[in-house]
């Protein structure tokens, strides 16, 4: 809060007057925190630079290790020289390990893991670094830290669409939170467990976890935003209804958060969390203009910040939107950018399926049939590999539409088979609106004359 920052600034002036470099450095570090420090990003960065300068003069310390990590994190997020980000954070992690500073190791691993996943293309390595933090928390019996770090790791796996790993880490987070008895981690783990469950198509499990979080909040007499990690309390209650076909409820929830983000000038919340969900919702609803607006905003914001996974997802969705709108030049431009990001890593996990689906939809619009078929096949296979039934069904639906639109001899039979497969999956995962969408396509196709075999 503003009052807290004021007290820290008064403390800093006292330590500086006393000539206490170590304590001055520690306060500079506190004022430079991305969350809870001064609000101005430029001032935060200056505080962190000054902290490292002072702490280095005092020799190795846990505070210096945190300073390196914090400075590297700022560099990764558009402050300082971006190429220095990973070396600084690695230096901080190594120092924390050398000092046997468990809390420092856990935080450094989590921060470095996130930057590796989001900003470098070193996705597999980033996920492994995250797990080092979990292992350290487990080794020390730090249940709250274990729950929080596992929740963060689950969030990364969820965004990268590996439903099996997401569920594994969500369960670890939930168990650690339960053992700790701490209120906030239990709320966070329930929300993250709901997200992992819905990815696997477990609607009942997702709703049960969401209800658990809501009941705990009622008993505690607080609102979710006061105890949940940033992003979790905004995107999950609004996103789960998209999967289930409660689209009006999803839109209401997400627009409410969007208004809050605009009112509080929180572009990070709006553009990295809420806008992608809204863009996906509008694509599913058939509001292509609305989808294009929201996805275009996040794509530009993510590109400027070097946030690779969010940009890749939004570019892939924009390819689908623009292809369906007939804006093929725009679709090709988004596809080129998506390929650039995609080439940074060989480890995109289940998110790779969305890129192949985009390739397939664009190839369909351009009547490049063999390329479309191959890309649809890849999308379906990847979604199956990572236990993503909803996204598998979406790929099958688009693939079936491709055959029906081409309408060559035997295409109708193949297209209807794919629509039947999509329908069965959507029914199993309780995706009500998508069931309606598939049935509508089936009825339309059945009313059209088929080409006779030649």
C-alpha cells in the first residue's frame, strides 16, 4: 500500500543517514519489488539497481541473491538490458544455493523458471527449474512455499496445455495447502485444481473445486481477490463456464474483471489474463469482430513484453478468426508471426496443437487441402497426447467442416464421421454450446446434396 511504501522510504532515509549500506540495500530491494513496491516501474528498477550496488559492497548475502534475481526479472520485463536477465537470475539462484538459503532458492527457481518459459523458448528447462523450487520446499517441509510454487507450476502447465502434469502439480499444491492449514494457499490450490480438471474434461471435478473455493471464501467473509494469487481469481471462474457452454455467465464474469482492470489501470491483468479468455469466448460464440479486437490487443501487448506463450496462443486464434472472416492477408501475417515464435522451442507441449489447428484452418480457407489434412491430423494427435478432450473435439469439428466445405465424393461421409466424434467428446465433457454447434452443422450438412462418386 501507499502507506507501507511511505514507511519504507522513511526507514531508507534513516539507514542512509547512518551509513548502513546493508540495511539501505535491503530497503531499496523491498521498494523495488514488482508487487508491493513503489508503483512507478522506472523507480522500482532504480531501487533494485541501487540495492544490488550497495549489497555487492557488503559481500555475499541472501539479500544480494534476491537482488540479482529481482534485477534479472526486471530486465526480462523491459527494464534494463534483456540479455542480462538469465545470467543475473542464474547468479542469484547459485548464490542462494551456496548460502543454503531455502526461501531464496525457492523464489529464485520460481522466478527463473517463469522467465525461461515465457521469454526465452527454453520451456523444458524452465519447467525443470520450477521443479527445483518445489523440491527445495519439499525438502525443508515448507508447506506454504510448496503449495504456492506447485500452483505456479500447475499454472504454467495449464497454459501450455499439458493436462496430466497440470493435474499432478495441482494435487501437490492442494495437499500441501491442506496440511499447512493456511487459508490463502487452500483457496489458490482449489482454483488451480479446478483449471486442471476442466482441461482434462472433468466438469464435475472442476465445479467441485470451484465450489470448494467459494465456500471457503464465504466462511472466511472475504472476497477471492484478497487471498488468491494474481490472475487465478480473475480468469478461472470466468473461463470454466466457457468450457461448459455457460457463455453468458462467462462473458459477465470476464467483462466485470476487465472493467476493474481498466479502472485500476492494470494492463497486465486485462491483457495477459482476461483478454485472451474473452477472445476465445467470442470466437466460440461466432462474434469474430469481438474476438479480433481482444486478441489483437493481447498479441501486441505480449509481443512488446516478449511474453511468448500468450502471444503464440493469440496469434494462432487470430489466424482462425481472420480466416473465418475472409481476411486472408491478415491471417497469413498472424501465421508468420506465430511460426516465428513457434520456432523458438521444440517443447510447446499441448499448445502446439493450437498452432497446427491455425495452419489447418488457414490452409482450408486457401483450399490447400493436403496441407490442411496433415495439420488437422497433427492437432488431433497432440491434443490426445496431452489429455485435452475439449481441444481435440474442436479440432475434429473444424476438420469435419473442412471435408463438408470441400464436398468432394466421399467427403460428406468422412466429414460426418468427424462431427460424430466431436459430438461424442463434447457431450462427455458437458460442453453444452459446442454440442449445439456440432448438431447445427450436422443438420445443415444433412440438408445439402452430396456429390456422387465418380
